[in-house]
């Protein structure tokens, strides 16, 4: 899941970030504090969240940001299980 936000200059936004989320600046420049350090990101830059804590962002220029959740790996299935599902799908269609 992905959240997009458009921020005019000097706008503040609080995002409920969780560990593993990625903040991507699509355009503009934003400033925020994470893990006790000030971070400035410009267009095209990304930051991976390390702690479950809200982020307070400030747009230094008109900006568009996206917060995405980490990709979750699909559970592994065996080759035989994949074949069984494929055959079941083929047989149910015809």
C-alpha cells in the first residue's frame, strides 16, 4: 500500500511511519527528524524508516512524497504445489 501527499512550501505533515516503510520524495524537498537526526531529502531520494514512530515532515519547496510499506515476501510453495494449482486451474476452465 502506498500513500501520496502533496505539500505546499512550509506545510507540515505527520505520517504514521512504521519500521521498514520507505519515504520517497517524488518532487521538491522535505525536511524531517528521524532517530534523533535531521534529514533533508530532495526529489528522487528515499529514506527507509528504522523505528515505529510518526514522522513530522516540512516541505522546503512544493513537494510530493510517497510513503510505502515494505514488500512482504510471498510464502514459498513447492514445484509440485505450483503444478497442482496450474492443473486445477486448467481443468476448471475446460
